């Protein structure tokens, strides 16, 4: 339940609607901000501009 609340908060704060992107960011944050491999860095950066991204 706590993860769902974090995801909802991320979406509300960022004004975005992609639940999967928010779940990825919430998971990375819970794992000490581990780097995330993505082909869509723009959407993830909207959710967390400081999250380390590996663009593929």
C-alpha cells in the first residue's frame, strides 16, 4: 500500500499520468536511487530529475 501511495504522490507532484514510469522511479528510490536503464529518459526525468539514468 505504501508503494501505491508513493506512486500516486509522484504522479500528482509531476502532473504526469504514467503509472509504470512512476513505479520505476519509486522502486529506484527505494533501492538507494539505483540507476535505471531506459529508452525514454524524458518521462522519468519529469518524475525525478536527479535519478541516474542509463539511456539505451
